[in-house]
C-alpha cells in the first residue's frame, strides 16, 4: 500500500480500529488547542499530553531506532541539568524546573512518534487545534487590553500588555506565531469561503500579537510569514497558484498596515508602541544589560564545567540570561551547554533537507519550519527552553522527518517499478 491510499495521503497508522483512530486524532487536536491555556498549573496542555501518552501507548505507539539520536541528546541535556542542580536543589523552584525539563523532553519524543504515523491527518488536526486555541487566547487578550470584560484588564494583561491566557506577554506573542502562519496559509490557498474565515482568524491573532507589545513576536510574525510565503511560491505547482499567493500576500500586508495605522491613532496604543519599538531599552544596553550579560555569562561559563545550576544566573547578574544557549551552559554545565545547541541546530540543518520534498503535508511543514526557525533565532535574546510550543514544534519536526523518508521510500518510482523478467 502507498501512503496516498491512506487517509488524506498520510502514512499508514497502526492497525487501530476506526474509533481508536478517531480518538487518537481528537487527542492531537486537543493538544494543539489546550496549548493556548497555560496560566494555571498544571495546565490543560499537561492533562492533554498525559491523556495522549496513555492512549497512544495503549494502542500501539512504537519507538523507532531513527529517534535514538533525538532521545540521546534530550537525555544528555537533562542529565547535565540534573547534575548541576544537585548543589542547589534546596532552593526555591529548582526541583520544579528540573521536573519540567524532563517532562518537556518526554513530550518531544511523544510528538515525534505520534506525527511519524498517520501524518497528514494528525498534522491537520494539530493545525486546527492550534488555530482554535490561538483565536480563543487572542480574543481573551484583546478583551483584556480594551477592558471589555469586568476585571479583564487585571487578569488578561500585564504591564499594560495583552497576555491573554498566558502568564507572560512575550510567551503569549510567541505562541501565536505558528497559528497565525497557518491562518495566513489558508487565506492564500483556500477557496473564498474558507479563505475569508481564515482571514478573520489571522486578523484576530495578528491584533493580539500587536497588543502583546513583544518586539520579538512582531519581528517573528513579519519574518516567518515572509519566509513561509516565499517557500510556498517556490514550491507551488502552477503559475496561477504562485500569482495568487503573491497578490493576496501583498493585499494582506497593505490591509495590516492600514489597521496598524488606525490602532496607532489611539494615544494609549501609540505611546506603548513607541516605547516598545525603541531599540534603546534600559535593560538591553550597558555592561549588565541583556547583551552585556551574554558576554559576561559566556566568559563565566568557560570556567564552570558543571555550571551554576538552574535559576541561579540572577544571583550573579541583575536579570536572567535571556539567551537559551547561554542558559544551557549556566544551568547544566558543559554537557548541557554543548548538547542543547547540538539538538537545536541538528534539527534546523536537517529541516532544510525536506523543504522541497513534495509530501502530502508540505504546506504544514513549511509553516512549522518557518515558525521553528523564528523561535530558534529568538532563543538568542530570550529564554525559550521551557516554552511548550517550542518543544511541540521540535518533536513534530522529527516526526515529519521520519514520515518524509518513509513516504519517499514508498513512492520512489524505481522501488515501485515492477521487476523485469530475467
């Protein structure tokens, strides 16, 4: 059987009954949707991933040898963290930080195994769930910012910035990037009815990103959307499709610029926008500013093979590292400091190999690829190592790598050609 013969052109799943298969896909949707609600602990996302783990393993989820490098790197990163944490385990939040790191590693393996089977259908459910969750979180942030619900501004904003159903506006804005790309992708490719619905979703999510006043999220939305659309043009199968993508993308850019101009006519928005858009922030510059700390922290890390332990950087400097790669060195010593960047950049380098592979799920791959690259870049200026959606994308990428190789093998014209008679 070729993969095209299965649901939506996806890889064959386990020999599960239709009801079990529907439950598996529903859980993937739930993971995507619940990822938008993380202001409580444990969050619905943790409960959804726990339920998915139980159901998928009970119904025949398999560990593949190809995931061993991923498993090994995740294990070494967390071993480094655990060793460095021994000396500071009695300090507040450190045990929880270590437990969270191990939990994130487990979810990566889960997502990789899940997405490597029934790939197209499960990716589509993940996409749908993420967009639904993002619209809910966006509406919450917008309602809070404009004080549309009683008490909403205190609950749904922080420092006059929308945070919606998240604890932090920066994480909120970053989470919304991938769903925004999915919505934009639908706008430029789907028929008019679905494209209009997706345009509304994209507008709501983009407005929430703007009101998060996260400079990194603003930059990510622009850059990742440009990367995704450029790759969609390059991989399009017809000139008409390429022309449509370009025209609609340009129209969307013009409309977005007009809406931003309207919002900036509001004094409260304009003042905070001007403040946040400035590159001359007090906490960025100076010897102990964000970038000064990067240099000083790197020098410090060279002389500390076992690091200083998780959550200890602000005992030596005014603030946290705001650099995930430096944080790996400081929190887990040289072991984590080497293995964490290796894990991230091996994934990035591998991801380029599959950009032009015409698998049935190629459009979704391009969106996740662009969003993942954006988060990897943002990791140089902020701590992303406990962002749930980052690990979700990383595991999903590995699942798609394996699925693409299997799809190519089953669709290789040489392998599929009948044997010549001897």
